């Protein structure tokens, strides 16, 4: 009985250590973000900071994956937030939904088909939640810093269909999150088996 308890405690400690390491990597990756001129306004920047959480979620379970996203955003909020935590909350909801869905689907079907299905469902969730959080949280917050008309004009210059907040979300935010989800999927796909083996050791 004592041996079983010690084994469970050791496994838990190992998992927490891996979560901590992956969270630190995710936090660092948040600072490596690039804009895509000509496609999106400059304040929409791509990063792949959720990729370590995807690997963690697939190898250690959805709870571990979401925890990595949570810790990453908590550190970001405490050290470098420029949106009074609004951006970090939105990032937690958007990235967390993608990580949890991919992890849950892969957990039930651990093959390439399950992984691709997870990517597809995770991408759909990421686009929908990204649109909702930006419409109700992020963009209204930025609207207090700079006039909403300026934000809309930034989108209108790129795409004439952008004429108000709703069209900005449809033509800028939705495609942006689609591109980000596809990018993370493409990075994860060739590496997931190796990372799963490493993280399970």
C-alpha cells in the first residue's frame, strides 16, 4: 500500500515538474510574436506559445495542457500585461479551448486520425471563442485606449469589407485565429510522437 502511494506521489511530482518546464517555455515563446503585414493589423501578432501546452496535454492529459496555458498567462499578466489582464484572460479562453479539445480527442483516439480530428475541432473552437472574446472583451478594451474608429480603419485599409466592430471580427479576428490554429497544428503534427515519448519518460 505504501509503495503504491509513493509511486502515485512520484508520478504526480514528475507531472508537475513537466508542467512547470513547459509553462516556462510557453511564457518565453509569448515574447516571440510576429505581425503579418498586409493581412492583419500590426497589433495582431502570431505566436506559437500554446504548442508546449498541446504537447503537454497530449502526453499528460487535458488538465495538464490547460494548466500550462493558465500558468503562462498568469506569469504574462503579472510581468508584462498591457491590457489589465483582459488580453491574458482572452488568451486563456482561446488557447485553452484549442489545447483541451485537441488533448481530449487525442486521448480517446491516439492515432493520426484522432490528432487531425482534434486539430479540426480545436480550430473551430479557437475561431469561435476568439471572435467572441475579441468582440466583447479585447476590442472594447482597446477602444478605451484609442478611438474604435481608428481600429476599424486599420482593418478597412487591409479589407474594405471592414466597416464596424462586427465586420472587423469577421474579416480580421476570425481569419487570424484560423491562421494561428493551422500554424500550431502544422508545428505539432511532425513532432507529437517524439514529444509524447519524451514527456512520458
